């Protein structure tokens, strides 16, 4: 076995998927003009196709034979894979790459190091596995309609954490480890409580989570551990434990700690405050001042030490004092978490005129911030905190709807998906208009109109509705952009399940708001076949008839013909796609699409939308992301 070649291949894979991540969204400072933007995207996605093919070969020829065999691997292969894990979880950019593949590799390595009684390697991999599982908990926690995957990764991580705790508290075994391995065990026991950061609140686990941090904190004052691992950064360890305690109440105490527990947490944070007062510069080296102040402010509120108004004013003051446009973890947290905490204090209450003005200002600044974030570092933090912000979002009638904010988020997180959304909306509008004018009987049968004149009178409303249906139909993908980035290989089972959840997630999002709740059913059903014999999700409710049929066709037409956003796959001509839809009429697609799509005027309009129309949409994306136009136009 050529281990040098294995390392070379794995390094090439990491470099490849890192470049794919960069190529999937063009930075605005790299292009001059809308035409150059579209051309750069086309070129970059062609490169993605080449890189993806090479990455797939590396997996099939090098990686999978190592990790998907029941045979035990040589030690050299184990260490090559451990280096591979390091690269995927902590690359130079600070991003997390290919998390589900990383989980599969890490699971295999845990078994291998355990089998060989290689304690140092095992300790490192335990720490790695907890981090891998936490990253996957973060990813799957956004899928608020399904607990299975999130629970799976949480429990796998907790199992590794329990093993690390056993090693920590078995003093003879801990003493037998090298200082490096001891460091990994200490980190694992400090960090693993984050595995409870699921989207679902489980009050019964809060006590265990809090106690884990107390235990990890107390280790830092135990003479045995101080003597055994004297070079370990104990002060940082203690500050991090207290920081994690302060984060337990994050996002409006979403995990539902009781008032008594909040008071206990706030009391413990007095130790962090004392250290800050004694040497703030030393603590600042561990966590920024804005983060420290946010933790203290929020926990004082949930402990009942300050009133809501003082908390709200404190949040807004923090937001103003520390405004910046950087994109590391703490900067993203400041720009998105602080406004989120403010919005959460207003949930379920009447919003006053003053508060409405404040919210408008916050939204404008958040939109400005996220639109400038394209292809910046810390993408995983941006997506995490942006999803938290959307959960707390409050519509301002006449000013900012969930539809509009969702489109801004799509543009910021994945411009090709944003353009695809705009394209599907235009194609849907086109098909509805032609259907109403050329085949009004279909609409009479569906909606019970009195006659053709009634159809013509209501057609502008139907066109408006299908257009806005289409603008919202893919919002579920906002929660899984990091899975969409997986261009370099075939989807793993977990990823395939995530992608298939996007209709349900989108429907759940839309159902929260009065302006979009009537679009939720269509978002849920847009991947179901017309005859419901295939597609997903299973168990969906009533399919919204013509609306769903038009949207499904529009989605297929744009996705199959897009030479930019889908150029890593073989694109098809319009006639090829129309032929597939005609062939599938009555099964996958609605029967009325066959005569509709055979109309010359329909084909001419579609040809325009897929050529010049698509270029116009990429220009719109360019203007939006470059700041030339600060507001998107979502009206049909």
C-alpha cells in the first residue's frame, strides 16, 4: 500500500472540495460588471464539474476501500486518515468541510485505534469525533421538522464523550497518556455539553448539560490534573467553561432553563466577571469584549436581575457600539445574534411604532451585512446564526415580509439557488398566463369559474399568486446550503435524507407567517409526482393542483437547462426537457402540460426566459450583491 499516494490523494480531495466551496459563489470584488459576473460563474461551475469528477475518483479508488471494509487497516493508513480528519474539520479558512463523510471516517478510526490499543490516537479521535458530531448536530438542528438525524449525531457524540469522561476520571489511565492525549481528553470533556444544542428543548437534559460544564470547570482547580498536565492552558479552559455556561441561555433561552437554573448560571458567571475586572486584557485574548458583555447582559435578564426594557436597551447599545463588517465567528455572532435576541423579546406582543422603526433599521443593516458576506470566511457560522435570525423574524406589514427576507438570505448564502428561484418564478408566471388564455377550461374545472370571462378577469391574480408561490417554494434549502455544496461526490445517505426534507422545512417556515402560510402546502408538495406514485415527501397533504403542476414543470425546465448553476451536471436543451415532460404527462407531470407546452408561443417565451431572461436574473443577482441596487424586486 502506497501511503504517500494515499496522503497525496486525500490532500487533493480536501483541496478540491475547498475550491468547490469557493467557486460556488463569486466574490463581488473579483468581477467588474454584471456580464463579467455571469461569465465568471459559468467558468467557475465548469471548473466545479472537473474538480467534482476528480474528487469522486479519489473517494472510489482511495478512501472508500479503506473505510468501508471489515478488515482492519495498517497504522500508517490510520494516521493518514486522522490527518485527513484534521484537514476537513479545521482547514485554514476556518470552515467545516464535508461533515457527513468526516463522520464516516471518524467512526472507522475510533474502532481502529481502539482495536490496536493505541491510546494517544484514540484520545485524539475521541475529541475529533465529539467535534464532528457537534458540527453535524448543528447542521441537522436546522431541520425543525425531523428529530431523527439530529438525535442520531447527538447520541453518537455523547457516547464518545462518556468514554472520554471515563478516561478523565480514571486517574491511573489518564496519567498513562501522553500530555498531548491528556489535552485532547480535557478538551473533549469541556466541549461535549454543546452536543445538547439541538433545535428541540429537552428540559430534562439541561441539568446534565450544566453539570458537565461545572465538572469541567472544577477539573481546572484539581491539584492532580494541574500536576499531570502543567502546560495545559488552564485559565483558558476555565474561561471557556464559563463562556459555554453563559451560552446556555442563548436565543431567548431556547432550551428552556428554569429561572432557578438561570440564577445558578448567572451566579457562576460572577467568576468570569471577576476575572474580567482583574485583567480584562487577558480575558479579551480568549473572548471578545462584545461577546463577554452579551453573555453577562443576557444572563442577568434571564436570572431576573434586570427588566426586559433594560435588556432590550442594552442589546441595542451593544449592537451599535460594536458595528463592523468582518466575518469571523464573533463578528457574525454580533451582527446576527444580538438582533435575534432583541427580536425574541418581542415575540407574541404588539410591536409599538418605536419598536417597528428599530426593527426596520436592524433589518436594513442585517441585509447589508449578509449580502456582503458572499464567499467570506466563517460560512458555517453565518448560516447557523442566520437561521436563528429567521426563526425570530417579525414581519413588518408593508415594509418587510418573510418572502423578501428569505430571498435576501438565498442571495447571500447561495446566489445560484437565488437565480434558480427567480427563474422558476418567471417560468411559472409564463405558463400560468398561457394556460389561462389558451386553455381556460383547465382553470374552470380546477377553480369552478362561471366561464371564460371569469377566468380572464381573475387571471392577473392567478399569475401574481403563482409567481410568489415560486419565489417561496425552495426556502427550505436555506437550512441546508452546506449540503448543496457537496458537488464533489455522490450524496451519502444522511445527505440524501436532508435534501429530501427541504419541502417540509420550507413549508414549516412559510406556515409561521400570515403573508406566506397559504403557500406552505405548495412548498411541501413541489417534488411530488402528479399521480403521487413517486417523489417526496411521503404523507404530504392535499396537493395544490394546477399551482403544483406548473411549479413542478418550471422547476424541471430551469434546473435541467441551466448552464451555470447546474453546469457540473450535463445540461439539456429546451426541446429535450419538453419532450421528457410530454412523455411524463399523466404520471410525473399534469396532463394539461402536454398541449400547453406544444404551443409555439409558449416555446418561444420559454426559449427567451432560458437565454436572455436567465442572463437578466444573473445581472439582478450581481446588482444586488454588489450594492448597486440595495433592494430586490420581488413583485410579479
